[in-house]
C-alpha cells in the first residue's frame, strides 16, 4: 500500500478502521481506488469553519464521519487516479534511466551457474551501480546465506532472492508526506546547486494543489537574482504566491513567508534555499540559522527538512545526505534525475548508511515526473523486471 500524501485526521478508532481497510484489496490497489467515495471530515489541524473538500479517494469502508479531534490518526490519501498511460510513461522513464544497471544485473544471471564467479560479477555490478562497499557487502553476504538456507540452485531463483533482498533493504525508505499536521505545514528544502530544488518545489506545489492544499512559496535562494525570478515566474504561471525580497537574508525572507502563511491560513509553505556544498561551513551555518528562525516564526516548524539530491552524483550524494543530516536533521529526501544516466544503487547505500526516507523521486522535468518512491517499483526497474 502506498500513497502520494497522507493526512492526519479523525480518532484512534478510525485509525484502526483504516489500518484494517488498508488490508483490503481495493486499498492495496492504491491509486486505482474509486474517487469521491468518502465523506471526509476536515482535518483537525485544518480550517475549522468551512468543511474541506474530500481531497482524494478512499476505501468505501472508511465512510464513517470522523467527529473526534484526536490527531494521532492517519488517513491514507491516494493520488487522483493517474492515467494508466502517464504511469506507464514515468515508469518507462525510470526503467530507461536505470538501464545501465539493469542490463548489467540482468546479464549476470543469464545461463549462469551459481558459483564464486557469479558473486564476483554481482559484486562488481553493485559497486558500479553506486551501491557502495557497505551495501554491496551486505547484499552479497545476505544473498549467499539465503541461497544456502533455501537451497537455491537456479540462477533465476538467485535473481529473485536478490530482488527480495533489495526490496527489504529499500522498503524502510518508503514514506508518504503527511499533510494536515500543522497549518501551515512548513517545509524547508536544501541541497547543492543544480540538484533540482526549485524544480521539485514547483512540481510538488502542483501536486499539493491537486490535493486541495493552498501553497505559498518562499524564495529563500537570495544568492542569485535569477533564482528568485525563476520561482517568481513559475509562481505566476501556476497561480501560487511567492514571497521574496530584493536582497538580503534568507532567514528574514522565510520568516516573513511563514508569518504570511499563518495570516492567510495557507496549508503548506515551501521554503527554497540557495544551493551549497556541505564543505562550505559558513553556508551550512546559514542554513541552520534559517531552520532556527523558522522555529521562531512558528512553534514546531519546520515540520519537514528535505534534501534534494541528484542521483547522477553517485556516492557523493550519500556524503551530502550525511552532512546535511548532521547539520539539519533531515526528515526526507527527494532524489532527482533518475531518468538520466543515474545508476540507482545509491538508494541501497542510503538505506544501509543513512536511512532518511525518500518521499519522492524525479524522473524528468514535467510535473508528473515527480512521483512517490516505491521500493518494489524501484527494485524492478533496477533489475530490469
Ligand atoms: N532530467 C531531469 N532533470 C531535472 C530533474 N529535476 C530537475 N531537473 C533539472 O535540473 C536543473 C536544475 O534544477 P533546479 O531546480 O534549478 O536546481 P536547484 O539549483 O537545486 O534549484 C533544471 O534544468 C531542471 O529542469 C529530473 O528529475 N530529471
Ligand atoms: Mg534553485
């Protein structure tokens, strides 16, 4: 079961009901669930007066109105059913992006005997895929054990065992972004230059609007005028307000934006920041300050600190995750450019060494090219299944 966003609502009892509903086949079908089949209570953290539109489909068994105001409960919010063709197309892009890795992993198992040569070739392929030494050794060792204990004798069985191991390894990275925890929900977005921060914010804003969320953007990249303009133009085109200032301190811009979002009853505020390398210590300090100042503008904020990484940067992306996490305490990742020449194994390295959840992956420049991370889909793309 997986969904684009989740949302807080209802009571504990509802949560149990939903957990049960989640076991039903129609809930597991996720994005193909029927639309508009639910009478949904407004999120407790959301605007109290006007009842909100149901934001997405839900299982019919979850139609009891929720009147309780406890906030522990979780509502599963599948995306509006995507066009089958659109889904095919982004999956195809993911597959073609990862084709270098999948073709080498596939060829290893063709007519192969299960011997040391096979494991050696697998080791090379995993290392080449950016999985890194740690995750590669872990996968090989666990695979050998599995082959022994399950007495696997055929290469396709071993490939299937590897598939299961990869899914198990990557599964903990799968997590939905939870909406409705606070108003505004404040998300701070960080990363190196060119990773895809601003583009991802734009895509995410569009997705959020489709879920009936009002969005405000803060142009916290005050380094380059062009960056501010990029966000402003995007905002105009898409009818999203962008808070920006001619010059100055990113913390001040973002502080103002949080205040504006509070005053206007905005659901989600996303704060863009200037790209920086983790080695630029003064710039990392600036980012820590931005985070502190957001907390002063709104207690408990930022609710999400997201790092955007470019999957093509290989093992360097892992170093970025570690450094930004140490500095800021990351709550999630967006992994972009998996449609390019990325090899994909970097997610295995992250899962082993710094398992920060991957909320979204980017497989292209269009809005629908930003999709939730799904361990099984990703593994199948990696293995050419
Ligand atoms: N192919 C591809 N390009 C992307 C993706 N995400 C971002 N880009 C491109 O990467 C470039 C840098 O993106 P930008 O958002 O400006 O990066 P920022 O410096 O981190 O804000 C732009 O040309 C984007 O269109 C992706 O998932 N796939
Ligand atoms: Mg930018």
